[in-house]
C-alpha cells in the first residue's frame, strides 16, 4: 500500500495510515482529505496540529477529553465537545484525524 | 475511509428468522497479523510451509489438554436448536453463521483425523480434509463469532461454540494466521501495559485533566490517583475508560463513588488494562501473562482489594479464571470478594446507605440496560445466583427514576451480543458488526417506542464503543449509549467528606 504525495510514494498500512510518522508533511493530510471528499478548514488544522504536538510529547494520541478541552480553549467553548469534532471528522476524531495527522490508528476497545 | 459498501438491515416489526443466503458473508475477513505482531506473542510470523500437519498436530495437542473441546466436537446431534440463536446469523443470513455450521468447520476435520469412522469412511460421517478452502473458511467464520455463548444456552448438550472458535483461532495463530486487531493489542499490553499503548506520562496527564474537569463541574476535588502505594483498592479498568466516550464518564463515576465512600484507591500503570484479549484468541499462555500483571501490580502497590471496572470479558477472566491464572491472592483482604466488580462495590454502598443519591439528576434520561454477554453468561456478581443481572439493575434503579427492561428473550441469560465482542471490534469487520447488532437494535427500538427510552446503559467497554459506532446505522444517535457509572456519578451528591 502506498500514498502518492508530491511525487513520492509513502508507505501505509492496510487502512491507509502512514507507516512512518516521519514521512508526514501537510500535503499528506490534504491528499487523504481529498480522497475522503473532505475540505480541510483552519479548524481541521487546529485538530491535526494539536494531535501532532501531543503525540510528539507523549507518543500516543490524546484521549477524547484531552482533545476536546484543548480545542475548546483554542476555538471557543462551544466547539470543545465530541459533537463538534464529529462534525469536522465524521469518521471519528480519534481515527480520521489521527490518520490525517500521520499518527498510528488508536487500538483497543475504542 | 470510503463509505461502507453494504446495506444496513431493516429492523422488522417482529424478530424474523432470515431465509438463508449461502456465502452472504464469505467476503468478511479481518486483516491478518503482521509478522512482528505474531512473533511478539510467540507465534510464527507468517503461514508456515507445513501448515496442514502443524494444524492437525496442534488440534491433537489441544484435544489432549481441553477435555471440553473433545466433548463439544463429539456430542452434537444436529437438533437445530442453535440455528436461529446467533446474532450474526440473524443479521447476515449466512448459513455458516449458524452455530452448528461454525462448529462443523472444525468438527469435520476433527472427525477425519481423530475418530476411527472418520479415518475409514470420511464421507459417511461428515469428515473432511483440511484443505486450503477449509482453512480459509476457518479464518473467515471463526472471526464471525463474538464468543458470546448465547447459542450454548439453547443447546440441549450445552455445546459451547465460543470454545470451538477460540480453539480454531488458536490453531490459526499457531500456523501463522493470527488476527491483526487482537494480536497487535495483546503485544501492546505485554510491552506497555494496556490495549491502547498509553504510556505512563500520557496516563498521568489524562487523569490530571479529569481531576480538573470534575472540580470545574462540581467544585469538589475528586482524585484519580495513579501508582499510589498503600492504597486500599487497586482499580483495574479497560484503557478505553481513559480514552473514549462514553467510557470516561464511567471512570469519573467510579472516582466519585470511591471519593464519597472514603475508600483510598489507585490505578496502576503496569495493570492499566482490564481487558485480556488472550481469551479471544484462545491462547492460555498469553491470557496468563496478561493476568499476571494484575497480581504483580497489586503486590507492588500493597493494596488490600482488587476491583474491576466496566469491562465484560475482563470480568469473565477475573471472576472465573484469575485465581488459576495468577493466584494465590492470599495477600488480599479476605473480607471482600477477590476480585470484586465495581458494580458490587457501588451496590454494597447503596445497600448500606453509604451514598447520598439524587435520582432526579437523571430525570431527563429514560434508561434501559444491555446485559453484556461475558458478564451474563460467564460470571456472577454478589452472593446469589443471577446477581450479575439483578445488581446492575438495582444500581440503575437507585440512581434513576425511569428504568425499563428490553424484551426478556433479549436480556439476562438470553441477552444478545452488541455485535462487536470477542475481538471483532475493528473497522475491517464493520459490516459484520453492523449486521450482527440487528437483534439488539430491534429490542432497543421496541423500548424506545413503547417506553420512550432515550439511552442504553452498559458495563462493557466493547459494548459501549460498538453501540457508539452502530447506533447511527439504525437511525439512533451515537451518544445514546452510556456507562452505568456515568448515571451513578451524575446522581451522587458529593461533599461532606473532606
């Protein structure tokens, strides 16, 4: 499996998540979003950027509450909830947004 | 993330037994585990060259070890009582999802190699060789069983299809064909301590955030301690409780119960997972290794009690197998059950009037309860038979004014699986999960229409994630699933305990 970005083929797993976190660049998110017919707005990018910085610090995606709280602080309290995040990422913020951010898919009973 | 290419079943007015459609789910096949996920668990990285002989030898070894397996393979009389009891058959119409047909996938090979008649006259006794085609059927259809054991309730011989599908999966893993979802997760438990791979700093940060949230919401400082030696209780809970919704609201509920009861408790990094997927893949060795972390954590922290959070199969492993897998637990306080379920803790406190509860806090909600299969059919709570059914309901009735049960043939011992249990809670099986949820969704729809029920409450992390995923396919909202301890937490009157 692979993802074509800027003339390069990036290695991905069966579900299209990047195999190597270090392969990520903003165009990766663009290409993935286009395939899902999703327009990336500034608010989408807030989520992606937060996921990446959290992952860099903790080597794991943030828990849903951690994410909603952080987004609420950045974008306003009315947006700090899962309902809003599901509007942005209808396939689920934990999975779809992690994928765009180049993070591995969260595993477990989630 | 393409939109799923299947149709969500229509919910009929009355439960219907479908007309069979041969091969309807023959395309459903979860991802195979990668070599590193296999090897971390002690299995070969990929399909071994002599897979046929290795598989038969493995079957022989298991027949020698597990007497039940041989009895289950020998005793079926093809009466048909199980055929319409499986949620995956009811939702998919695929005849290989009839429990007897699922068992027969293993049974025909067993007869060919381990019975005299099958060796001499295979065709006369339904014996067959393990061909590539049969092996492929094993992989597909042993991953279309959530090991919920509903069929075994109706089998006059008590044949346990879960044991058969676990055995099938163990053989598959041991020849190199493990399932990615379960095996990757078990590897993370061995390496990091939980299914998510949540390391200690992230766990500590998450719990600190919860303390802030609860204080913001209630004005009371409720603690969510991690690795605190000398606590009385070690809480072992599914890592989804740290990560996902509605699970985390249940964790907040446990914290409020301990706070209000004045019980000093702690979580543990080492045992930061209640789930034990070793059960799902039928691997005693992996199940044992996962279970032993709990004993080690309890000893290191010097706790007196072990309490399990809301996780269905974890409670089966804990209640039924923990002493054998990881005992003895003679260092714990013998006045309490070893192990104890969080529902038992809360139930006992309610019975002793040790919690102040305001039911009206949940008045906006009309609740029903989903009995999770592993709690319902493989464990107990309290000290009377059927306590696993009565205790959660008594807790719910104590914390909300509007409680309604679903139809009796879909609850208690006859409960229908959520559709995502047994290691099938993965996106590569979403069609199976949606279709397998049909009987539960039908029963839910009925109480929604009859009693204006708004929410379904559960005590299993898998059930909660599965319902959040499948409810929208049937026209409901994803947030109509709640943790039982969320309802408890919302009703508890905090304070007077500082």
